[in-house]
């Protein structure tokens, strides 16, 4: 148990140092995307990793993958685009149907579509939403997010 806590402590310090250094080398969109993606990926990976060491490995792997995806999306989207994508994703998750957005100012458009309905181990209804963002230059970025319905509504 102490070994796991020590490992987690070292991991947190390492990620904190990397995040501070990354802000010097990346723009604010990339930094925000990296940190947000790493946090979300770490939480999801830890939840999917099971118990004990699997949970730690899942958290680390999820943080790495989430950080990379968040970095790439953050490099391409401004804050207004991210808010629109978030609203579109939340709308799709809540309603169970597709949602779209277009930002005429930046030329970015996107969609969110429910691709699966499941239940988690606690019996909560869960939905996986596929996100697709088409950037001004025509390149496409895709991601997926899963949320479950709890007492306070849908949460990722």
C-alpha cells in the first residue's frame, strides 16, 4: 500500500513538472488541452483499470493517451470552439441523439453522436459519444467520451 502511494506521489510530481515545462513550449490551447486530456484520461483509465496495480497502470496509460489527444485538439481549437464542442457533446449525451455546431468566426464545425448505450457495474445508464471536429483547414479530429447518469445528471 505504501509502495502504491509513493508511486502515485512521484507520478503526480512528474506530471506537474511536465505540465509546467509544457506551458513554456506550447501555446495556451495546447497546454489546456494536454492538462485537461491527461486529467480526464487518468480518471477514466483508473476507473477501467480494475483494482490494485491495474488501477494505477490504467490511470497512467489513460493520462498519457488523454494528454496526447487533448494536446492535438487543444492546438486546433480556440476556447469558443471547445465550449461549443462541450455543449454539443453534453446535448447528445443528455438527449441520446446527435448534435452539431458551427463557428462561423473560426470556420470550425463539429458533431457529437451517441454510439453506444450501456450500464456500468453500479447499474447506471452510460452513453459513449463520438466527437468529430472539422478544422478550418479541412482536417478532422475524432475522439470518444463516455458518461454515466447519476443522481446529479450525466457526468463524464
